[in-house]
């Protein structure tokens, strides 16, 4: 190993955790096959039918370890104020002491895997290297899909390249001793007592969002919880867009949108560059370019079907790890919402027999597929382009049954930053808390911003000033507005391309819009919906801006913004005040 600092760090962690062996992951087919075999032999992986799901496996997690744990996630910056009111903070020295005790001898009898990986295309100036030290072969198998892992990363690192550090140990999976701790000043994450998703695959939320958001602040770019897509029109013109929605708002479905027949016949296309995370940096021409730092999808299985998202279904046909889904007797997988009636007999996500009379879901609601992005039929041929994709539109959105129109455009970057900062969504049954309750989730980054949220907004404003006229337009969408009977006005799914079309037109300086107190809205005729079976009155309801409702919204935003105290950028307070007066 030529990289002395990396070798020294591996030695130090091994000295503390006392593994029986150390294995460097090279990313090769043969090593990956050996690790998968090991997982099968140990009962952690069940091999699926090799014809129907080649090289694919089912894993079941500990039933108490099935999701990210926000209350056990810490930002251990030097000062409390650097973490801000939306993060848990603990002093770095204290947290290090706690973790040292937990990690002491935690890998005894196990193998410590050294997993170097690149976030982003290998040749891209926007990419960064991370190294995760883990005692979980399950994590290694997932990282091989989710990142560019192994020798390719060591090559990029050379003798002295910089890298982000992650230490992960399964320990005893004790929920009471679970810590997902970030040390932004050391570019380090330490995660103990969980082996699930974003708690354990440290490349994803921990590095690519929490630590990267801090690097982005210091280096003048943006690390965002956004999908990236390319919309191509019949003239062949491409518009690249990013979109940030809170969970359960259809981000993966929008990223993989299938246009309705009339649109695809006419030559419209939506291609995916990423479904979860975007890193955006200025190019030489002063525009913002986005890369997807990941190489795979860690998608929610329930609700995914050939009807709702055929592209995702094709993506996870082979070389895929399924976690906490149900198993059919023919060694294929099943989950609620996969389409068709449930089979009579299943093994549920806990490994227990499941029948039609069972009262609990067969697949865990947060069950997942880990699938290579390259297997997605609608993956953009440009998705690994080193320079990234030039972004024309940034879309925010949430699940709101009232108030929010189908789509509108911000008046400026500053106004758009305010839209992002006050973004909100109603809770669904999938998350803890009261269903229907409004939760503010700025830029969908509430659990993922690695520093003070108000400083993050200030950074957004600064980036906007730097980019000036070249910045993307900012838009807000809401597919979830309901009528008095509680039915959705908007059909959603593929039909949402009609909204993307208007957004692309606006980005080119075309597309009709009316200025309202909240921003630019399409007049009903500017949306291409003549062939949609939707009443004119429904369209008007979707685009209605109700002053009384908006005045209540402004008041609620006022108290939300006030939570950030002294640090709140005055521009955002000014935007809320300006909206209030425009509504009078
Ligand atoms: O578990 S992950 O953080 O990777 C996915 C999610 O919860 O959004
Ligand atoms: Mn996400």
C-alpha cells in the first residue's frame, strides 16, 4: 500500500477493534463472488432463483434495525452552534470516548474489510474518494453496487490523495448503543450497532450528503438530496433538471418517469442520471453541472411494480440485493404493491411463514432493493459523463393536499432558496408521527445537512450570487392536491411529464406564465393536457392560489424561520415579508 496515511489509519483502527483478519476490497468479480458465497454460507444471504434473478440475494436484517435512526444520528462539530437546531450535537471528544469503548475489540474473530470507493464517475473532477472500514460483508456487497469500489478508487487516491473516512462496526446491534456520528472537522463518520441502509452504507447519506455538504460549503459547491433527470423533446433538445422531495413523494418514480404513449410517439424521452443524490459544481462556462455520486439505487421495494415503475423493476432483475422483502416458494421475491394478488404462501421479511390471513405486511414497509444503476433501461447514456450535466431547472416539492398549486416558478434564485427553505410535506403512514401533520423539510435535507441549516441557506444564497444569470430556474411542484372528497386532482406518474414540459419551456424563455403573489404560474392553457381526462375545473383547482390559505401558510413559515434565530439570512425573512405583503 503506497498511501501511508491510509495504511496508518487502517492499522490504528485494527489496533482498536482487533479483527482476526484484514481484507482489502479490490472490487473484482472473483472477490465479490467469494464474499457473496460467504454470506450464503453464513445464512445472511439467500440465493434467489438463478434464472429469474441471476446473481441476486435476499437479506433479512435484525427486526430492530430496519431504517435510518435520526435520533441516534449526531453531528459532532467543534461548537454546538455549528450543528444548528435541526441536528443532534455532541462534543467530539465525548463522542470519541463513547465510540472508543464500543469499538474496542468489536471486530474480534471477524474480518475487517477495507473498502475504498469513488463517489462519482472515475475520471470526473467532481468526484471524491471515501474509504469505509467495516466488519460487515453485507455492507461490502452493497457498497460494490452503490459505489465504484476497489482498485479504481486506490488508483485515484495515489500516494497521498484525500479521502473521507468511515468506520463501521456491527457490534451487538444494540439499539440503545447505536450511534451514527459525524465529525465534519475530521471528514470522518463512525457508525456502530446498525447494519442497515443509510446507517451502515456510509458512502450514501453520511458521506455524500452530511460530510459532503460541509465540504461543499467550504469549496463553493452544492451537495444535495436530489434526483437528476434529462428531458428530451421531439426536436432533440435536452433539459437537465434536479429535484428534491421529502421521502414518500415519488422521487425515484419521477427520475424514471415513463412518458404516456402520445408523448413517446412524438419523441419525448425522460432519462435518469440519479435518483437520490446530486453534487453540483460550477463549470468553466459559469453554469452549474451535476453528477450522481452513486453507482446504484437503494430503492424502496413496496409499491414498486411494472405499472408504477417498470424501469426500477427491470433494474433490479439481476445482480441485486433485496433486503427485508418477502420470499416466494419459487425463490423469487414479493412485496406489497408489486402487482397482482398476493401468493398464498410466503416467508415474510422476518423469516416467518406468511399466509393470506396474516395481519402484518409480508415485506417490511422500508424493504429495499440494491441494484446497479447501469441496469436501469432509462439510464441516461451521459450518466457517467465526467463533466456532469448542465442543470437548467431545480425542482422542489412536497405532499400537500391543499394550498400548493401543481407547479409554479420562483421569481429569482433568492426567492427559490426561500421556497426550498420552507418546503414541507404531510406525513404519510410510512413515517412516525401523526398522519397528515405538516413537516417542514428544507431542500429535503432536514436529516442530511451536516451543519447549521441557516448557514446552509446562506451558502445557497452565496452560490446564487456567484452564478448570477447562469443559475438554473427554481420551481415548486405538488402532485398531491386533493378535492373535497379526498381524491387527487392530478393523475401523477407518467402524466407529470406535462409539468416537466412547461418547466423546460420556461427554462428556454418560452412557455406562458402569469405572475401571482407566490410566483409564476402556468395559465391552464399553457399546460399540454388537452388529451388528459381531467375536468377544466380540476385544472383550475390545481392552479388556484387561495389568499386566505396562503396567509395562514405565511404565518406558519414565519414561526418556522424564527427557529433559526440570529443565523437566519435576512434575505429569507425579507422574502416571507414580501410574500405577505403581495398577498394583501
Ligand atoms: O437508508 S437510506 O438512508 O439509505 C434511505 C433513506 O432512508 O432515505
Ligand atoms: Mn434519499
